[in-house]
C-alpha cells in the first residue's frame, strides 16, 4: 500500500463521512466537531472499521472521539499508521 500524506488521509476521511454517513463535506471541512455533526460513538466505531478496510490502518475503539474535528482524526490516523 502506498504511503499516504495527511492531506490524502483527510480527503479519504471526508469522503467516507460524506458517502457512508451522509454528512455534508463543507460542514466537516468547516471545523465542526464530530459531536456538532451528530456523529455518535457507533458511527465512530464504523468509521474506524472503514479506515482499517480502506487504508489498512487499525484504530482501537476510543481512538476517535466525538470532540474531535476532522484534523484531529487525521492526526490520529496518521500516527496509528506510522505516517506522522
């Protein structure tokens, strides 16, 4: 699997949130927290599973938090993937 830059991870996460969960990309990119976007813990778990499937990066339950903004999630995914 090719190495992903943080910008690539961000693009992929925004696409996943938009396509799989119907969230507006502009609101995700505007810096709203996951909680403000009505992303609950179940969606965060599902997002973690999608990250594993799509990017090959394993996230533990609780790595993604409802208080995160998209850039926080990108940082965690990059760190867990050894890309930070």
